[in-house]
């Protein structure tokens, strides 16, 4: 069947291949604090989905609990959303993705939601290589419960009202790599030029794609002694390189210097083009990725950009050999073996 | 002392005393199933420790021509192949009963009893003479004692050999040695002992077309027939075999013929929180899904159960109960999660419970759970227990109506949305407090909504307005009334005699209760009976209780949880509902029920609860 697109539209707004404007990918007005990094990430998600020309209703957005997990209300208003329980978004996405393999699953979480209460589910969803995008809006604190340190806060970093953090930090990119994630990237909410292509690449990757996005909490953790403040991150981030995302059959002209570039084609025919800055990192080699993370940690810098990507992984549906038709589209005739089989079963039980 | 031997035909209790992990289970099954094939009702119960190898384990079979299948209490024949538990096993035999043991090593004289018949069969010696391989010695010892029993009880030997042939169909190298082992035991007894003993069996026709099946397998089949496609679980006794059974049959019948791919997905989750999260995610997205667990898992699932209740997401949870609290007695039975499940989660919640009492009902209710969950958009918790789940129970055969269509509940299609129906996820359009939902991905611009555990208005928009929150909570309460019309009604059995006293029971107490009522009516005490099959309690439950002056509520937990629930929902006073309890981890027995009811009737019911408990502990709870 065909659908009518919303009629009243500003004639000058650019439309994508499907005829949607960016507004068709937006959500409700944000109620987060003005300047919160999370809102910028929402904006990047809107842009990436619009530019990729994804049918808005073919995306499902799911989250846990936190300011970050509220964010899905503020993007993709034409997509179904699910704000679940604290730390358990991965399991809900797993079930949802098993039910319908044809949708795109966008999980949004916070550093509290992922690195503390949800650490177990985070580890296991990565390990199962569920085909999803997992975005952590990482502010080093619990925004929604008013600024307590989270498990990603660096040792010695102090939030607005707090003492320096006494515990070592969990690096979610490193954890994801160890757990078997097949796409790992880090970015910064203040760097859309880096973030948008990364989101596009993550969406196009088949398998588990983590983007750990440092996303300052302006209210509780944007002060001088914090290592998750806008200023600190701007000064200390070192990109692995820049990437362009090239959708299928589309050549884009780029302003980047054609330095050391590398092009990889993704399973859906689109490709990403990498302009490497960091010569020591080979993002297609897990060991190299782990080393690069460790080196940057030791030097006190934040490694951003694409850190690791495995092109040949098998996602959960492949491993489980589930039907190509979505499981939620099967009916009695596919699912119910009928009374005849029961007669045989009964006979074997006498 | 002159001993009066117990003499009976097709009516006795036999208990096998084995060592865990020695392969005795299949031999014991062979024994029970052979009697079943002879047309004699049997109810076997595994009594096993939380252990993989080495500790004592028992297998108790009640054989009863009248068809009483509950635990009777008392042991007529003990078959002992475990020296570790021998002292206890011989002590348990009723006076006049029989103690069969491996007399390769003579019986410790201190254990001797002269009020029972002691029968020695040199099992170890026969094995050692026949087999060199120690593993074979151990395995065939079990088969040999079944052969010996066949002679002692005058069983139809052909039925036994027929069973072995069926069991190892086509595997001649297994059939012949097993039959040989049966013959070894049989021959020895025939040549050396008087047989049959006072207790014997003969062919009967009391079984009809019934089947012998465990509740967990029936549940797994119920999920398969009910159209479940996603199963997420975390291993825990006694629920593990539910998913095992689902998988076993799904592998046979859920493979797409064209592609060879699977029309189902099973995930062993990292814990029960994840398991139920997956089930909820899948149902939210329009697939039928379930999880199975036991008490500790239910505790972990509690937060998610609240979400599913409040966000109104169909969820199917099979709870195979075991003895709690905490790890309690993981391999023993109880019905002690009633309150934890009925009000599972924080805030004002009420969860739908189903109480099957036979494998057939496990199958029926198992499949029904999916229709109910989707129709009512709420969790359905099916409450079974270890006794039903892990033991073979005699049951009506399974049946499926091939005309039956799944009830997918109120779901708007793309066409309906396109045609412009008004969509508010929590808008009560039909007046039954059940609202329409949409699956993700249905329509590009219509029907998307945001599911959340936080308060929202009828259009699923976040709100903290008191009136809107309250209106929603009241609608959920009205939905509870609708639910009431959908859940299985109780089954009422009238005593046929005018009486103002009744019993009420649910789940696995049924068989023992039915038998106890027969005993009591033989003594002139006539009681009406009702088996509750669901929560919310049907109106009939209320009327039934109101109609009687006193109702004995039979349940297998310490705190009279169902009684508490009845009092909370209907405001009955404590005088009206009296408890009959068993919580020692064994299934409740008819003799126990009878004893407790008589105590109540004799006015001996003024004991404070803790003294009652002390009495039960002193061994009367068997
Ligand atoms: C089970 C449970 N425990 C605690 C909370 C309270 N809580 C809400 S949000 C939150 C922390 C969120 O931190 P994070 O995920 O980093 O999100 P942010 O607000 O920083 O974006 C906590 C502890 C809860 N909702 N549920
Ligand atoms: S408290 Fe922090 S994380 Fe939450 S909305 Fe405000 S700035 Fe963002
Ligand atoms: Mg945070």
C-alpha cells in the first residue's frame, strides 16, 4: 500500500531520497538542561537518519533510565520508542530484535545505566553481537539523580560539588572490545562532524556497534576539575582520523586532504572512507585497537573516532539461524504443528 | 510377635532408595511405566537432593487401582540399593511391609525388624558374576532389580520387555543386554524366593487413554502450540526442562522447510532480569515470547514485571515453584510464591496467575497464556511447581483444535491507521479498559508511540499530573474486572449432601484433596470442594466461599498465602477460612489433609499459629 506523507511542509526544506525533511526525524521538545551534551547527540542522530534516508518507522529506539535515556523522546518522533528500566535496555532490545529482524535498533543509554547497573547486560549484548547501535551518552556522572560520580569518571576527576573520584574508570570502548563487540567508536557531543558519520557507519554495520559519546553534563560535571567537561574534552581528544560515510551509489566530494585514506564497503553496499591520522592504529585489528586505547589512557588523552570494526562478523540472527522472515510475522500455519503430532506424542507416553 | 503381612492387589506404595547419578532413574521409570501399561494407575515422584552425584535419592511410586494419584504417606515396600540411607529406609516401612535389599553384604543386625518381611536379592553378586566393566555393573544392577521386582509382584514380564524394545527402538545392541539383565533378576527370584509376595499386581483397565507426562514437558509443548517464537531463560531447577522441552520439539517442527532456518529463537540469558527483559522486548515487538523460572528468578524479575503491568506489555512467565525462601530446598516442592507473584513489583500492582494441576492443564494453560497475555496486555504468570513439573503425572491426553486461531488481542494494522482511526495507546475506546496497541514499524507517520514505565496520558505522552496518573491507575483496576471474565473459572465439586463446610485448593493439592474428601465422606463428613484455577478470583470463588460457613484452604506453604490473598481481595474474616498446610518440601498427602481437617472440625483449632507450626514440624506434615 502507499502512504500519504504529511502535506504541509515548508517548500524550501531539503528533503531526502524518501521525500522526508529533517523535521520528520525530530522528536518532542527537549526538557533537558540547556547546553546538555545529550541534546547535541539527539541532533546528530536526527541528521544521520535523515541523511541516510531511513524510513522513520523502520527504526525502534530503546533506552534505560537517566537523562540520557530520556533523550529518545527528543528524536525520531515517528519511530516507536521504549524507555525501559534502569540498566536493562540491552535485554529489551535483544527480545525486540529477535522478534523482528527487519527494523533498525537504536539503543541509548547513560554511563550509569551502562557501566554500573547495566554492566552485565551491556557485556552480554556485545558478546552476542546483536545487530544494533548502542549509544552511550557519557557524562561521567548520574545526571538524573543529581550528579553522583559514575563508573566512567576518571580517577581524580571531580564534579561540581564532589571530591575527586577515588576509583579507577571503566573504559566502555575497551570493555566492549573485550566482550566481542564488532564495531567500537568514541566521539564527543561537541563534534558533530565526527559524530554524524560515525552514527551512519554504526547503523550500516551489521552487528553490535557501540559509540561511546562523551557528553558533558552542564549542570553537575562541566567544571574545571572534571575530565568530562567541554573544555577538557576539546583539549584532550585525539582523533584516530576522520571518516566519511558514503551511502550506496553515491559519491560525495570531500574537503578533507586526501592523506592516507582507506575505503571499506559495508554489507549494504555503502562504504566508509577513513582518513587516518594515527598511523599506529589499525581499526580492523582488535589487538591494535586495544593497544591504542591503552596508550591514550596512559598519556591522559581521549581517543576518538572509529576504533575498531570487524566486517565479517555473524550477528545474533545468523548465529541462531533464525528465519529470514521476522518471527513476529509468523502465524498459526507456520507455528502450530496441529493435533496430529499430539496424537503421536500421546501414543509415545502410554 | 506374629507379623501380619500387608496384602493387596494393585494398591501400594513402593519407594526406591538409590544413589544420585547412578542411572537408576531410567530403570525406575521402566518399572512405573510397565505398571501403567498394565492398565494400573501410578504416580511416581522423584525425591532428590540438590546434588549431581553421590547423595541419596528416592523414587516413590504410588500404585492405586482407584486412581488416587496424590501422595498417600507410608511405605509398603522399600527397595534399597543405597547403604547410605538404609537405616532410614528400613525404618520407614510400615509394619507388615516389605524391605528388599542387596544381600551380597548381609544386613546389619542392628537394622533388623521382625514386623516386616525382609527380602534379600544379591544384586551386586549377580552383577559381578555377569559383567567385568564397572560402569555396566552399576547400570545393569538397576535393571536387574526391576526384573526381580517383576517376579516378586507378579508383573507381566512381556510388558517390561516390550517397553525396553520401544525405548531402544532399533538399537539391538541395547535391547538385548537390557532384556538379559531383566531376566537375571527375574530368574533369580523365581528360583530362590517365594513369589509373589503379599502385594502383587494384575492387569487392569483403570488407565483408559491417559498418558504419563511431566508438567514441564507439557508446558514446553503448550508454548510451542501457543505460537511462542522467542524463549529467554536462565537455568534454574525445577524449571529448566520447560525450555528444554520447547527446544526439543521446536527442533522437530519449527524448521522452515524451504530454507532450513528456525522459526524460533532461544536465548540463554545472563540472568533472569535479562530473560524477562528479552521476553518483554519481543512481545512489545509483536512476537509471542516467554520465560520460565523458579522463586529466586521471580524475585529478580520483579522490577520488570511492574514495568510490564504498568506499560501494559503482554508477558508470559512460567514459574515452577520450589521450596524457598532464598535457595531454600531447590529440589523440593512448594506453592510458596503466591503472594510474591500476585503482587509482584513495587507500587500498586496485581498480576494474573494461572494454577494448572495436571500436565494436560499445563499444556492448555501454557498455550492459553499467550492468548491471555495479548488479549489483556499484561503479564500472565503460570504457577506450577516441582511436583507437577518434574514428575510423571497421569493425565488426560493432549489435544489441539486445529480450527483454533490465536487471539492476538487489540492491535491496529497499517490499513486501520491509514484509514484514520484515532490512536491513543492508553485510550479506552471500547469501554473494557483494554486499549489498542501498534507494533513498531507498522506505518510511516501514524501509530508510533513511546512506551515507558513513567506516568503518561492516554496518548502515551509523559505526564506527572495527579489526575491523569490516577485516571490511568483506575483504568488498570477496571481492566482487572475485564481480566476476571477471561481467566479460567474454578471447578466446583458438590459433595451431594447438604453441608455448610467446604475445602478450597489449587494446583498439585488436587489429587490428595480429592482422596482425603473420599476418606472423610466414608466417615460421614461431607465437604463441598472448589479448585481455584486463576487469580483474579472469579466471582464464583467469592460466591462459593460466601455460601459456606467454613472453608478449609489447602496449600503447600507455611504462611497460608492463598488464604491471605482471598482475605485481601474479598475481606473474608480469619474465622471463615481455615488453613490446611504442608511445607516440608514433599507433596501434600491425603492422610495429612484428612488429619488436619479433622483437627479443625474437632474444635482443636484454637492453637496459635506457631504451635500449629511446631506440630507440623514434629512430623505430622507428611
Ligand atoms: C533500579 C533503579 N535504581 C535507581 C534508579 C535511580 N536512577 C535514575 S537515573 C539514575 C542514574 C542515571 O545515570 P546515567 O545513566 O549516567 O544517566 P544521565 O542522567 O547521567 O544521563 C539512577 C541511579 C532507578 N531509576 N532505578
Ligand atoms: S542534569 Fe546533566 S545530564 Fe541531566 S539534563 Fe541536565 S545537563 Fe544533561
Ligand atoms: Mg551519566
